[in-house]
């Protein structure tokens, strides 16, 4: 019996040793593994460089390692989700990837796009691979999470009754959209046409041309996306709801224009301190209690509940399938073993 127990102990020790051996990193540049699929240091570093401002202060070693750990954790999660998408035959097609690539390039000229890739050290193939992963994961989550969310009328009513005060508007609010043209180029601002006035003469000519298009029946949101020279171009110029007190912080000429418009109306070109504007008042909400019968109230509650439930289910879904995966985070282990000092992690020149 003693001999048998000794043999079992030896076998158990061998099994433990083999198990520990499997957990060792295959090499210094392998930072994680998901079901045998390796995640290399180079892949983490590509995303790291894209998230660190080269002109800003250099991150400390602790900050750099924390960011790398965060990036690596996302890559691990993405690999787990991509595996599941592959099993369910939900991997994005070449056509879907090309369409998404074209969309991502649209705000830039070809020269600007290539420069952006060079600056981040990412190739077109890298980008396509990333887009395929993103699209595939979104397909998976749409099927496994989003499609299972149901918000009932009773859910909406319950939320309204529990948050009654939230729908009491203390002051009028103005839903405003804008088209902005500046008399100086800004390399940080892009619209779909890559159209940017170079000087005051260009700006005046451009705003007059846009007014002509609007008078001829052009869609305001489409023009804003194509030509507006500010960040709101990505949302069709939509600035959301602005409380009346918030208008006091705007240029007086813009405030005057908003207050003079009726819902649905578009202003004439406005000369302001930082450029030329055309404004559209989408709607005006008076002060007072919003009722549940208001369709906008119902939709805002429904959207809110759906977003909250989707976020919860996404976390639960990822946690569940991550429990089923074999994950080894070698970088995290090295950081722990070195007490936060990992000589192997140095900035590449």
C-alpha cells in the first residue's frame, strides 16, 4: 500500500510539473495564449503606439505597463470572441471588410491615410485583420446578446414612474445642428469631402455655396457631414439639446440666431468670432414635466434601458465564454514576479 501511494505521489508530482511547464511562456515575445493561439508582444506594441501621443510626455514604466496590460486583456477577449464567431460561422466576409476599410478611409486623403498608418506602425493588412475581427465580434454579439434583449412597455412605464423627477425640464432646451466653416485650415478636423477653407475668402465663398445648396433642397445633415469643419460633422452637425442658460456661453450672434428660429428652420450664414455658421433648430422643448405619453420620452427610456441591459449582458457573455477558454497571460505573471519591474519591456527606437 505504501509503495502504491508513493507511486501515486510521484505521478501526481509529474502531472503537476507538466502542468506548470505548460504554463511557462514559449518565448520572451509571447505575452499571452488563448487555447494555444499565441499573442505576440509586437501586436500589443502596435496598439500601444497608436494610443500614446508621441508629442506628449513619455509615460512612466508603470503607466506603460498598465496600458500594455489593458491592451493585452482586450486582445485576449477579442481572440476568445473571434473563436466563438468562427465556430458559429459569423466571420466577416472580404466584401464586408473592404466596405469598412473604405468607410474608415473616407475622412482622409490617400496621402493622409498612408501617413496615419506609418505613424502608428500599422500596415493595411494589419488594419484589415483588425476590421475583420471587429466586424466578426459585432456579428457574434448582435446574435448572442443584442437579439435577446427585449424592452416591454411595462419596463418603460416602471422606469418613468421611478424616475419621475428626471423628466421635469427646468428650462427650455434647444435641439440644434450646425455647419461650421473656418477661415484657416485645421489638420485635426476632417469631413467626408476633406473640404477645408484655406483663408477668409475661401470660407465666405464656401458658406455662400452651402447656403445655395440648402435653399435648393439639400439635406442639412448630409451637407454637414460632407463640408462642416468641426467635430460635429461626424453626427451630421447635431449638437444635441442645449439648455437656454447654455446659450449664454455661446457667441452672441449664434444665441440670437437660435432664439429667432422656429423648429425646422435653417438660418442665414452667421458671422461669429471663430468662423461662419449655418444653424438649424431641429426642435425646441419648453420647460415643464414631460409625460410618459410623449413619444420622445418613451424612446429615450427605451434606448437607455436597452443600452444598460446590453452592457450587462455583454459582460456576462464574455465572462461566461472566457471561463471556458484556456488563457495564459504571461506578461501579467512576469510583472508580478518582477514586482512591477520588467526589463524586457523597453521602448523601440
